[in-house]
C-alpha cells in the first residue's frame, strides 16, 4: 500500500491510468508466451519513442504510453500477419463499439 511518509515509496503513483499498467503487462505476457522476444520489444518500443520525438511530441508519460501502444500494434501486425489496414479497421470498430456502449455494460463488436 502506498504510504506518503514511507521513505522507500515512489514519489508519485507509477501509472496515471490503469490501462498503462495493462499495456505493459500485455507486452510482458506476449513476450513470456513467445509471441515476440524481449529484444524485439525493446527495439520496437525504442523506434516508437524515436518516432514520437521526431514528430515533436513532448517528453511526458502520455507520449511514452502512446509509444507503448504503437509498439504493441507494430509487433502484433508482424506476429499475426494482420495488415496495418485491417488492424486500424478493427481498432476503429472497437472505438465505435465502446462509444455506443452504456457505462458498465460489456462492449461487443457487431459484424453482420
């Protein structure tokens, strides 16, 4: 438990949002399951961070976790053979689904 007066406690919460921890846990799980290597993860994340820097993104947690998502998407494309276009469409489908889903209800995709 976080104790503000604990000299060994981090100076602030480690994650700003639960999804940030979940994204890193997903990467760790995919590495442990053998879907990609630690080296591939490190190299892909580093490239995503360099790309964000080239694009002028500020050095803030949002930029880092955006790079984490980009790296996961890139590795998913290469590990599964899904095309970038198909992945973007699926992401758009999920975004549309959660935006139309009432709070507290499960999000589902509808494919006809």
